[in-house]
């Protein structure tokens, strides 16, 4: 099987890839709304989720996949008391593909920077040839 490491220029360090495709599996690292300068894009949970899903969509595309191939997401939020922003952005990202991935939403005390409100991991499977 071949391995493809995928980068988008917003990785916090050179210790990891944004995503890895190995055979028909794609593992997207925990992704925030951070831009190339490391600044959060968006001031609220919804806006940050939208940007995070936009970034995830780009790396999935680079790996030859899309949201319709995602089977699982894991999201970490710093405040779970108002999950509507996460839910809304997730529906908007996945509804066009017609899939609903298995999902986990977990509250954590903090992310890499205090202004970051969400980090999302995604796992996708492509059909086997």
C-alpha cells in the first residue's frame, strides 16, 4: 500500500501532516480554524467550525475524497454548553453529500491557543478497487 502525506500550510509544527492517506483510508489530523499565521479564523463556534470544515474538505480533496467518504468525526470544544454552532456547521458540511458520519463531541479545558474553540478530526474510507 502507498502512503500519501498531505499538508495545507497551517500545521502548528513540522512534526505531523494535516492528513495521511494510506491505501483507501484517510486520517485527518485534529484541525482548527487557524490560518497560515496561526490565528483563529472566526470569533464564535459556528464560524470556527465552518472554517475548520473548509480546511478538512480541501485536504480530503487532495487525498481524492470528499465529505461523502467520511465515516467518523471527533470534535473537541472548549464550551459544550451551546453545541448549536457545531451542529449547524456539521450539517452544512455533510448534507450535500447525503451522509451522516459517526460522531463524538467532547468538551476539553483548552486548545493550542485560547481563542481557538474547536478542533475536529476526520476519518474517511474510499471504496476498495
